[in-house]
């Protein structure tokens, strides 16, 4: 995920934006709402995919809005809910701060994120090249993230795109919260809880599990050292010890062991 390009999208006329926003607002609570919201958002910036996930305060993830995803659903939705969500920078961001706002993947991802198995299996496979999210505060302290993604050969969101979307975030979050506020009740009541967000292994120490988690999220040795207040050499020693204890030699094996 590199720096943004210049956008050709112009700020829509105020009347056009208001009319589209009104249509979205009037469809809250109906099946028409997500499509109406997507039309409104595309007036600000084009994107290829809109989808969302729901996170519980006790560390579970649920489907919020993925109805339009048919191709590669097993990767985008099923594998994500099965446990890969613990590596998502968006998930880390809302655990730290669950306030309503817009978040940008490239601002949150660790320095080696594009080298991770999670990136290879989720982003490279789905051809997502850029992603932003709107954070929604829902009932029972659940948090939703509604994502807009660009895929394939589409350019990254430009600074102008991001500025327009960020300026609209308060109203987009408000509409999303009204529509999906009771989604936690529907998700939790109708489905068995997916795995909780904790990476564990009986042979590893607490510190080693921290390092495993950060490696899988995409932190380089220097980034790990900074996050854990350790020297780079100490991090390398811990990494070697982890790999030896688990009898593995690569991050791909590490990913499969914990999250495949």
C-alpha cells in the first residue's frame, strides 16, 4: 500500500449530495439502505466494494454487512470470522479507540504488513489495494466497521478522496449507527460465537505470545523492539526461541499453526 494518487473525483454539487443523503436516510431500517448509502458515498469517491464486520467487547467478530460479496467470500468473510480478524489493523484500532470516525488502513498497518501471510491470503487474494473504514458504536458496547475498498487496478484513495470522506464521516457514522444499531442482538442470537481474539499456545510464554501476535500482524524486528521496549537483538533471540519451540521455520508455518 503506497502513497495516494491525485483524484479526478470532484466534490458533488450540494443539492445532489443532499438528495442522495436524504434517500439513504429515508431507507434506514430497510434492505435498501446499504445500496442507497453506497450511492451517496460514491458521489464523494469511487470504490469497488463496501462491507462490514461487527466486534463484541469480549473479543469476537460477526458479520455486519457482506451481502454483496459472493466471489471469494470464503476468504473475505469466512476465514476472517474464523480468527484472522485478530490480525486486522482495523480491529486493533477500534480496541484502542472505539469512537465514531473514519480510519485509513495504510495509516494503521505495521511496517511489514504487506509481507505477512494475512496480507497475502486476504488482500492479495481479494485484490484489495486500499481500504478505509467508518467506525460505528452500536448496542451493548459492540463496535462495527463499515469498509470501502478499492480493488484490482484501481488507484489508491487520494488525499482529496480521503478529505471528502473524512468530512462526511460524522453523518455517515450517524446513519450507519441508526441502521445497524441492533445488529449485535441479531448476530449473537442467531449464530454460535466464533473464536475469541486471543492467540495462545501451551509451550510459549506470555512474552513469546506477544511476539507471535506482533509478527503475524506485520511488525518488523525494529518495530517489535520499539513496541515491546526491547533491543532488536533480544527480539531476534525471542523469535528464534519461538520457532524452535514450535518446530517451524517460516511465518507461513506460524500463521497456519495459529490461524489456518
